[in-house]
C-alpha cells in the first residue's frame, strides 16, 4: 500500500468526505495515520499507548456513519476512558489501571465515526501547564523539539501539530486545551460548563472547572465535534440550553460588528512577554479591519484572590485523588506512588479547613457575576492565551533545592508548616506566572478559545484568547471562522516530515 501523501492537506471532516465519496478507503487512511505516528512519535513522545489493532478492528467491523467516519483520532490519557485500554493519567500509580467501560464522551467520539489510534501523553493527573510526567517522559513541541508543547493536553497538541492526526481530545481545567493549542499553533476551544458530558463516573470535575473537548487544526473540526458530543448525559450535574442550531452552521453566519475588550496585563501582576503582547496587538488591528469595535478594558477582578482560590481547589482535589488511590492500589497510597510535587500538593490539601475551601470557591461565584456584568458592555474579552511562549523542556521543573525541600516536607508531613509560612501564596503566583490568563473561564464556566494568529521571530506559536458569554460558543465559532478566513493558519506547519 502506497503512502497517502496528501493526508495532512485535509482536516478531519475533509478526510471523512474523501472516505464517504469513495476516493480513498478508511483502511488506507488508518494505515497512513499509523505510519505517520510511528515515524514522527519517536521525536515528540506524544503517543504513549498505541491502539492500532483496536483501530484496525473497528475499521474492519464497519464504522458508524457519523460526520467523522474514518477520521484518525487520539485520546488524551486522562479522563477519556476506553474500555480495556490503560488509563494512567500520567501517573505510575495508575499504570495498571484498565477501565471496563467507555466514558460518555468517548462513546460519542466513537459514534461520530472516529478511528481511535492511541492515547496521548499528559502530566501526572493533568496538574501542570507542561507535559513532563516521570512515567512517560516529556512530550515535545513539533515547532522546536527542545520546547514544551504545553499542558496538560500537551501530547494531543504535539500529535496534531506534528501531523499524526488532524484532531485529538483534550480536557481543560485551567487552560489545558488552550495552553497547548497556543504553544503548538492550533485551534483550541474550551466549551461552557455542562456543554459536554462528564459521565458515567464523574460529575463536577474539579468543582466544575474541567470540560473535555478537542484540539484541532481547523475551526470547523472543533465545531462539528462539539455538535457530535454536546448535551447532558444521565445524572449530569449541569444542564444548559442546547445551541439554537449546529455549530457547523454557525460558522457560516456573519458575526456582525462585535464589541470586544482587550487587555494584556497579567491578572496576578507578573510579567507578560513582549511577543504575547504583540500577538494581541496584531489581533486588535485585524479585528478592526474586519469591522469590530475594539477597546482596551478589563473586568474588575482580584486576580491574586482568584489565583489563591484556584490553588485551594487544586490542593484539595489532589488530596482527594491520593486518598482514592487506595481503591486502585489495594492499599493506602504512599509518597512513592506519585511524583514529589503531587504528594506535596496533596499534603497542602489536607491542611485547609472545609470553611476555607468553601470560601475559596465563593470567589468563583463572585467572578462569574462580575463577568456577567462585563459582558453587558462587551461581547468578547481578548487577552494573550499565555504570558510566555513555550519554555524549554525542564525549565519549569522543580530545581534541586526545591526537590530537596519537597522531599523533607513529604517525609515529615509538613503541609501545615508550608501553609502557615505563607509559601502557598508564593506558590500560587509562581505556578501561574507563565499561564495567568486561562483560569478565569474555568472559574466562571464560560467558553473560551485560543486562536493561532501569531508566531515569534524564532517560529514559536503564540495564540490569543477570546472569552465569550456563558453558553455562547456560537459567537466564538462565528468569529473564529472569520479570523481563519482572514488570516489562514491551516498550512502553517512545523518542518517535521514523515
């Protein structure tokens, strides 16, 4: 069988159209995707669990007649359960865990006709904005392989940008779709809270901060995928009004003249790289040429209080996750079962009172109300997606002295000492300094997207973020389609070859 040399000239819907019209077979497309993964993945470490035999079996059996029938696809190795396939969450504690049922969103991916070829790399429990788990090693950015593709959906973004598949799944609890989309020159949309299902096991993931969707090269793949997956499942904690019409149709509608506020200063007072500022400034000029009304403004939020509230949730969720390891390990978890930073975060999570935790989450409600009032004046809020272009692999890893301190804290159980010393306030700022813009939409549940409109002089992608009103993905897709047409990015690719 010869190579399908035009494979990466098509997005997911394009490949499905070729298969549907008989111009190429699903088997040929599947085998080309396998070939590309095997050729490219050793350089990127994006795919950590191949599922080629399962994919071939699905194709041979006959795929559902969905919008993506025959399109190669990859699943992030976190939350996206596929029955009979390991689901590690990037942690050695879960390396032998095999779910016996599909998650609801994976079931919907299958019904859409996707051919699932493997699982992608992610940081342990999706905790970091870089993808460097001890279990699998770092995923690498196709644009510059000594730089990170971001996180936590870094493996998915690296695979799509590297040309392995046109789409891959991701989850976003603090920017984990948008950050890697920005770092890899891709389109990434985080839907509204409740838009996509979280069942049958999970409910309000990370207190409602987490939503799953995809990272893609084209806007229309993201829109069509949300059409295929959206809607509440049984027992859903949130049910929001369905869209008025399919998102794929929304892309054909003129967005009109939108009122857009923009801001480039970090909400937590940290530095923002000039290239990230330039990305927004360039976007402002482009928006103005398209007839939108753009002005500098920002919501009246206390960024540092929100950062601390985010970390309170983060710590508490890790404490709960570590406790739940008992069911997987058959014994009580120890600090040797997870990475040192994960254990430290879990210790911190056990130091806070229930009252403090509730008080922290109330900050999210306050932010949602403030954003609701802000959107009475502005349709969208534009910021950099990230504060810095992709950092080098290992740059954000704990330094030797920090690792030693964590070892002491973990061994002696000194979480309370860390809390009362004020170190957690510093941790909140340090951990979010590179990515301070994305968490807001997770607090409030609003939809937000990263759009690839800028590259640095040394060819590193640098996306811009738009946040929309709650439930209004339609407006984001209309604008994204307009921007994609005005400044196409689909053919701007890294120089990797298969």
